[in-house]
C-alpha cells in the first residue's frame, strides 16, 4: 500500500467529516474587521452608559451659570411626556446642592412642597433663582443625583 | 434551491437537477478538482463526469449532504484520472501531500490492511481530533488545499496551519501504530 492510498482511503471517510470541513469555522471571522468592530462596540456602549448614568454628558446642566444669569435654567433634555415643573431656589445649601420649591403642581409631586437637589457638578445659584424642572429628570436620575426633601 | 429540492429533482428524473446542482456547487467542485489535477480542462471534465455519476447514482442513493456526496465522487474521479493519465508519476501536489503523510506512517511490517479497514481507522482518528485540527487536516488532505489557501480561508497564519498539520500527522502516526496498521 502506497502513501497515496492513505489519501485515497481518506476519500472514503463519512460524508459528515467532509461536510464539516466544508463549513467555515465559526469563530474565525475576519480579524481585519474584528478590532474596529470591537472598538465601535466599546464606544457605543460607553455613550449609552454615559447617557443613562450622567443624563448625557453633553447635555448636563450648564456649569457656568452665574448668579445673575441662571434665573431660568434650562431643564435636562429627556422626554416631555410629563410636562415641566416650575420651581425656584428656596435655599442654597452648597454649590451643588439646593432646595427647590415648587411653583407649579404635579400629581407626582403634589405631596412635596420642596425638594433637595444634588447636582453632579458645582453650580452657582442664589435664593429666588427660578429653575425649570422636568419630572423625568427627577424620576430617571433620582437615585443618582437627586434627593427628596420635605 | 436547497439540497433537498435538488435531490427531489434527481428522484423525479428531472434533468434540471444537474443544472441546479451546477448552480449551487460547480465553482466549489471545479476548485476541488483543480486542487488535485492542477489543470483547468481536466478539472472541468472531472466535474462533468461527477454530475453524470450523480445522475446515475441518485436514486437509489439519497445523500444526506449533497456537496459532500458530490465532492466524494469528484475526488474519486480526479484520482482515477490521475491514475489514467500518469500511472507512475503523480502530480506535484499529490507527491507533496504524500511526502507530508510519509512521516506519519509506521515502519513497514508484514501486516497489511485493506482500504476499508484503513478508512474506518481514519474515521476513528478524525473523531478523536478537536474540530479545528480535524477541519484543517481534512482541508489539506481531503480537499487537497494548499497551506496558504487554508490559512487565508480561516484567517490563520500559515505557520499555525503548518503546526496544526504537523501535530495532527504525529497523532496519526501514533494512532495507526496503536491500531496495528502498518503500510
């Protein structure tokens, strides 16, 4: 029996082996595209994470609000399903913590007259500044940035 | 058209079966034939013979994997053609393949084994391999693909393919010895 007969004998193996070998190994996706693909995934995941946990790092409360020009602070950009609540700064506790007093009512907040708000970054408010505040902000970020006070 | 539909055409003796087979597998079969024969016209002739053989054998045969079935025929036709055209001198590729496999054959002994016995042993050997090694081995020695083509197809480096083949040949040698198969 010659060496070629090994190759010939291999030719008679079960067709399942041939079928298997004919398929591309599933894990071998083209590596040229693997790195950009993974990098894109990481970037997208990072953006989504930031949007969820920091209320969109590109849309946080303006950090340079002076006492003079922050009388109407734009609310965060989430949805507007619940409308907006008008509040004013009742008390400044620190540069990132204020007590907001509700000027308009909302069924969700009707039991509260005031809430304590913790901002992630320092902001400069003074008592009487009016802050437009959306319910979604509170609801979505309550555990992260806001505290409720009576 | 999927494999089952094509096989159904064969069973109905519908000549479109061959056309549909060509549409699905002609390119792959010509590539396989060319891997063995290294000659385009011979490869095309072998593939035509393959279709004829498939037409004559289905039915009664009802292949589970149509391409595997066709390629098995095609491979056989190609080796027969090689034998016919050049009984003493193999094509360069087959010589190369034989040389590679030479090292995994136990030393000559009085015992001989029949082809079928050897095939069964090879099947047991293939089953003992990990999938990746098995696929690379089959690609090289069944489909007669070059190391470069295998590496390209699976996005491996050529050295990885060579290493895998080297180790698999070593395992084959030990396996054949353990099976008492000597050439």
